[in-house]
């Protein structure tokens, strides 16, 4: 997981989504590359909507989504 900060004059939810996704892309790709094969199923990018951004909420949370499957995959050490 990574927490990033938005900077810019974003006025729409679509612009915020694009900016947040761009902030998360490289860090999540690096983290995913270091995980066991078959354990990463996607990403989750959480960001403020335009109303929240206007009031000063500027943090973006970038996370990997894991396979919960049938218990065949488990973390054996902290994520790097």
C-alpha cells in the first residue's frame, strides 16, 4: 500500500480519478512484481471526490487486491 498526495486544480471527479490512477500506477506495478505468482488480482485506488478535494482532502490510497480463493495462497512475510 502507498499513500500519495494529489496536487493540481482538479475540478471534476473524472480528472481526480485519472490523476489518482496515475499516482498509483508505478508503485503498485513495482509491489505486484514482488508478490508470489497468482496472488495479485487487481488494484484499489481510493481518492476524494471533487467536493472533498475542494475542501482540502488530497490523499490517495493505493492498494493491491489479493486472491482470497480457497486458502491456497497466504502471505509468508510482510509485503515489500
